């Protein structure tokens, strides 16, 4: 299946509007988003460990 140019442009515009809130994706913006994403994952992991410890040890 070959993606046409118009479909790619439409997808890029949609991602730019929804994910980047209208800003053009730059390396700086991607780095900031990556840091927030990793912090969120680490926070969820910490929460899971705390919950698991409480249920395991009483």
C-alpha cells in the first residue's frame, strides 16, 4: 500500500494540531516532551511499587 502525499500531509497536520498544540515540532520541543513522558512513566512505576508493597506486606 502506497501512502499518498495528501494523506501524509493531513496526518502531519493532525498530529501537529493535537499533540504539539499547533507548534512545529523542533528538537527542543521533542526533548521537553520526552522528559515529561519519562517522568510520567517513572511516577507510575513508583506508584505501582508503593501499591504492591502495601498489598503484599499488609
